[in-house]
C-alpha cells in the first residue's frame, strides 16, 4: 500500500519465523491448515491475442506508484504494455479502467493502515462504513478490496487475531452477498509500517482460518514478506489456499524488480503460475528510472 504510515511506536512482535504464538494457535487452530472453503477464482482469463504480456499471470499496476500520471494516461500506457488492470483505486476512479478495456483489480480500503480490525473499539465504525462501501464497490464492478489489521499498540498476537476474526466476520454476509473479497495485506513492520500487526504470513493465515469465508482472503505482498521472513516461494506454497492477490517490489528499497535487487521475480512468477493461479499479480514498486519503461520491464520479467 501507499507510503509508510507515520506511527513511530513499535515493539518486537511475538511471531518468529513462520509460526504463530501458542496463544494465537489456541484461538484459531494450527497455522497453514487447508481451508474449509475453496479460494474463489478471481479475474478473467487474458486472451493471448489481445496482449503482448499474454503469459499465464494477469498483471496489474498500483495506482499510487504512478500518482503523478493522470489516471487516463496511466490506463492508456497500462493497456499498451499488456497489463489487464489498475490496482488500489479509490471510488472516484473505479469506473475509469473499463473505458480502456481494463479492470480495477483492487479497491482501496475505506479504513487506514494503523487503525484496523485488531481492536474491538474500531469494529463499529469499520463495519458501519464498510457495508455500504462494499455494496458500492460491487455496483462498480470492483470485486476485491484491501483491508488492514491495524497497528499493535501493545496488543498481543492472540488478541489481535481473535479481534480481527470477530470484526471481519461481521462483514462477511454483505461481502458474500455482493461477491466481493476482502483481502488483508501483510506489511513489514521493520522498515515501512512500524508496529503493524499482520507482519507475518502465519499471523494472517490464522485470521483467514478463523474467518473461514470465500469473501476473505490474503494479499501477499512479496516485497513486505521478503523483508520480514524471506523463503518466499515455499511460504506462498504453504499459505496457497488463502492467497487471492499478489504485490511486487524489489528488495531492498521497494524499487524495480530487475536484477539490481535480491529477489528472482521470474522464478517467483513461474512458481505462482505453475500452481494455476487465476488471480491478479500487481506491480507496486516505486520506480527510480524515468518514464514508464520501467514497468514494461517488470511486465516482461513476470510474463511466464
């Protein structure tokens, strides 16, 4: 998601490696278990004759990374280089990609990164604001919306997971009714989002297991999870049933995904495609190079 929040308070999290605390496991059962409901197929197939990037992954780009570019220009360029959509749009821009044969592949949240579902006192507003927002998104053809855990602020992992489950379950009836999937994003709490609670895959999987709905899945941000835990391809495999969306960026720095950073994005993209992924693979890096060509390079790397 856009720009790191300004919250400076932080403490070391209680999650280590890929495990959750024993308290968290007691709330929702063992992490990385198979879901009771199959992950929904998201997005339409890309027609090879329509796109120069007609590989097995449907690629998109996050709006905020090219915020200086007018949305109509961004859509034109995205179409030209073979993308199928624009990610992380607000309601005022939801309808614009369709004018260029593109999709809004992810809607921005109605909440904020620091203030999320991990605290009961936030639930009333998040639910009362979220229900009409979900319906509005569905009416605009937006089928995925990003949501956040919120910051710890001293809360335990056990409490945070349990509270997220409680709050998110309240939104599942309206989300299921409208066919919208809320995707909780995992973010790093080491560099960009100090004190963010959902900073490990296992933590977020525990929430998904507890919510147990086809309208709740995870947004696996490859950059953020490389910063926090590494072992990206294996971790994706273990959490696979719960993942409905991906974001990319280079490590370190959150810039281009080429060979100047440590992740082998072609191998990651191939591993995801080999699993038959039907969702969206969205680029969310801050370009250092001038112009739009840098995104074209990323598209070529991930066309597998």
